[in-house]
C-alpha cells in the first residue's frame, strides 16, 4: 500500500507583550476592536516598527530546530483581499525568511527537515453570527490583527498521521522550554499538506491541535487512496477539517505563491543581525527536553521512562530537580509526576498554569516527613492539595490537623484485631475471596487510626491475621 507524503506549516503565536509592528497590547481585550491602532488597521500614513522581542523569539525557535540563520532579511507584502486584513495585504517574509534548512530529530532517529521559519502578522478575527430573519453575517474584530506569528514549514518528510502528531508533540515541548508560546491563551494551527506519491497535493487549512492534525491526516490519506484505487484524479485544492464529523471537505482551488503578488515592504528597512546578537541568544538557550531526559536518567539514576515523563514539561523537570536536592529522586519524581500533575488536572489545567502556586521549600518539608515515615502517603497528598489549591502552609496544616504519625505497630495491630472481632461476617466473606470486604475492613481501620497509619501496613496486618 502506498504511503502518504505529509508536510506541515505550523503557525505559532509568539508570547510577546505587544504586537509585531506597534505597541498595542497582545492581552485579551474585553471589548472588540479596543486593542488596535492606526497601524493595526493599516490607515494611510501609519508606519510599522518591528518588535525586537518577536525576532529574538523566532531566532530561539530557529536555533532549537538546527536552522541556518539569515543575518540579512526583510519583509514583504502578501497581497490578498479579505475582511480580516483591512489594508488588503499581510506583512510577512517570502524571499528571505529569518531562518531555513533545519531539522527536528524524532526519538526514532528520523529527521524531519525544516524548510524555513518566517515571521508574519496575524490577521483580524472573523466572528460569525446569525442576523435578523436568519440572515447570516460576519463581524470583524481587529484586536488580533498584528499579533506576532512565526510559521515553521517542514519538508514533506512524514509518512503517517502518527508521525505528524509526534513531530507536533516535540515541537510544542520545544516551545514550552523556550517560553516563547502561551499554552493557555496562544494559538498553534497547522496547514497540513497530504499527498500520495505521484499525485497532487491537498492542503488542509487551519487545523488546531495535535490530535486534530492526526485525525485530519488519517482521513485525508484514506480519502485519497480510495480515490486513486477507483481511478479518480486527485485535484490540487484547499480543504477544511470538520471537527464534529472528523472529515475534510473542499474549500477552494489551491492558490499558488504567485497569486499573492509579493512585493517588498517599503515601510520597513532591511534588517541585519550581528554575530554577537546570535551568540548571545545561543548562550541563553535552555537545555531542551530530549537532552534533559538523558541527563536526568544518568544523573539521578531514575528510569529512562520516568526521565522522559518528567522532561516532557520544563516546569515538571525543574521542580523534580529542586525536590531531588533534599529527598530521594524516586520520591521527588513520583510526587511531581503523580501528585502535582493530578492537582493541576483537578482544575483542568496543566502544571505550567499552577506553577506560581507551588512553593518548593514548604512542600519539601512535607516530603522529608514522608521520607522519614512521620506522615502517611495520604497525608502527603492532602498536604500538597491544601498548599497548592488553598494556599495553606504545609507545616501548620500538618500540625493543626494532628497528622504526624505517632502510632506504634502494636497499637495498630490491636485496633485491627478489635475490628476483625467486631465484624465476623466481613472476615468470613474476605476468606471466601470477596475483596470488597477487605476494602470495608480497611476503611474501618483507617477511621479508627485517624489516618495515622499507612493503608498498606493495615492491609498487610489484616491479611496476616485472617490466614
């Protein structure tokens, strides 16, 4: 069976405070058309000024993707007529992008070529509404116009939907480590190019999210293969991905680069980067996730899998290293990957979104108590929740709730013995293999010990005494 040929054009919103060519804020506005100016709207006489931070962020992504940097570059006008671009052109890069000819190497060893990375401004947002008498209409919100984007264009080196998703997974991890993308408010969309070798290419526009890209590629590749098997010709076209139906549908005939009529942007000068500027950015580059995974496994003696899980998030790996200075690496890794991530997910957030609420020094106090067997695993989890969610001090929380373990083994055994004597039917059911009875007896014992004993230890005592 013929394999699909897949390439991606990833549009990434940069996490800058102001727009690409003006000082308007990039923060979300409460009112439409309130975060825009004459430059955003392309009014006559307005002059764009390039945002240096956007250039620095683009260069960091280029360095992380092993690209060649073009020290001399300029901007062009990409001409098209659509309501989301009030000046009827988009300022972008065409002839000379800021970087090109790079690659991203997947864990399998396969290299996905990076054709180019260029900087451009985001168009406005179209808001589709239903008007009176069911007549459809669209509104335009120019708050988004001028938001800085980079476009990462790959070579058609991917041959499966799973590979496309894997590429995006590693790209987003790189963006997180570089801190150039806001995962809560920013947008990352991919124009997905799919073809079957020897046939025309189809572009699926503006697919949002790794899973959606995977599903869009899967459907489109199968659609094209079935058409070819029937003797049909694949048409060069642009399609859209229908999230609800998980299918692609035709949008329009595919335009070519010539259709955009690129011309030099005369309101902006040519730009030249110095070697010193590039070297400074190289020095600021963080250790990226794949390198960090290898180092964590070697340095802390944790499993490659645990190192991979922890290094998938820069926040998780940083927290792990902080905790591992005071407690065992295994305990540190488990606490971050299980307990803290679980707390974030309870609030439908990622670890990055609750980072400012995590106090490593205070939580280390609780971790040391657990490592010294002075509090139970449940107490550690409850303390973490109280600290991160409710802002309570772990030391005070443990003291005020009398959570320190002060119960000896013989005392626990006596409590368990009494509970078994008081519940003969549950004991008989457990002996007969009813595991629900074990949970019932365990719950009674936990209440009797007021959480001052490890559930695993109580379980061991129960199982020993009913033999």
